[in-house]
C-alpha cells in the first residue's frame, strides 16, 4: 500500500504539544464502492463532508475516521491531490472562462506535483500570538482548522458566510485573553479575528492553492483559488454517473453481485464491459 506525504502532519495526542505528528499516510485509489458512496451522498452531504468521507474510505490507517477528521485543511488538500494522482493520474485538465469582459474559454493543464507544497517546518499542535487592537492587548492560543471544523462550518457558510467563518474561528481558538481577563472568540474585535485568520493561513499554506493566470485573448492577469475537493468530486461524479449502467450490464451478463462488481478494480471492470460489447456486436452481425 503506497504511503504519501502530508506537509503538516496529524497530531496523535492533542495534549502533547511537543509530540511528533504523523507525516505519512497509507492511501489506496478510489474504486467502485467509493464511487457508489459518492452517488449515495450527493444529495445528503456538503462537498466538504463528501470529500472527508471519501478520504475516510481510502486512507488505510488504524482509526482512519478520526485521523482524517483531524487533518489540517492543508493536509486534507494534500491527501486529496495524492488521491487524485493515484486514482486518475498526475495531469489535471482544467477549463475556465476569462473573468474579464472577453469571456474567452481557457484550457490548461496542471500537475499534481506542482500543486503540492514542501513539508512544513516548525509545526506545533497549538500556536500563540499577541495582537494589539482598539488600544488593548490580546494573547491568543489557536490551533489550525481541521477537516472536522470545515465540515461543521460548511453547511452554515452556505447561507451565511460570515457566520460560517465565525464558527470556524470558534473551533480553533483554544484560549484568548485581553488586558482585563479572559475573552471568548465572539468578543475578539474584527481586526484580531482577521489577524488570527492570517496567522493560520501562514502556517498552513497548502490550505489555499492560488493560481496566477493570464487570458491568452485579452491579456488580463488574474488569480484564482484551486479547490481540490470540488475538482476531484466533479471528476469522480462524472465517472460514477455511468456506474449503475456498468453494474447492470455486468450483472446481466455474468450474474455477479453488485458487491462483487464494485469491488473490482476499474480497469478490470472496463475490460469485462469491452468483452460484453464485443460479444453483443458479434451476435448482431449478419
């Protein structure tokens, strides 16, 4: 089973701030049963929850559910990129429209290796920062957002982006104090909240992959954030759209169970479908 590197690492014991995090994770490619999971979860979960659930299925580690939900956002992005590479390949074919007035259709390729950042140095389970705002001093201890936090905040952010961001902050602020005593996350002024968010982003650069692009038609330069989860889920959803027909065809001709068919590697399933198509073509031939 291949092991892949993650830049930050999973803390196996949150109370031990000096412990070494787990920096490599065993990961298998997504298969038929995982595609079925994505079909079943399409209308029942947010994209964030589906991405987390997919990784829980594909990570081959003890207590994979806890491990995946404890990943920092950057580590989850890295694992999703590795999953994409071992399932569909290293090259990502991307299409978007120029955000300027010309609306030119832009096609370009990305490579997974170019989107992965090096391992972080000086990682900790928690971080301390001292900030000044509105004439007061704030001493804040925070941890980086993890997959479980994002899954909690994502449904809220759908209808209220500001409330979703506050929910994420509440998850991650461990302790906060101001001149006169303890402060709750809600009591932190907006400049302090923004400074904490910037400190988090600085310590987890894999969490937001920004691409600098230029339109070949009008020359407009712009930047976009590459959403690994959304990209991979769209690819796998498109592939899974044909899954029911594939299962039906193989079950009809070979009398295999759904479980047996979904458990096959996709390449083998595709080969059997080709054999069925060839047999049907020969039967129809005069």
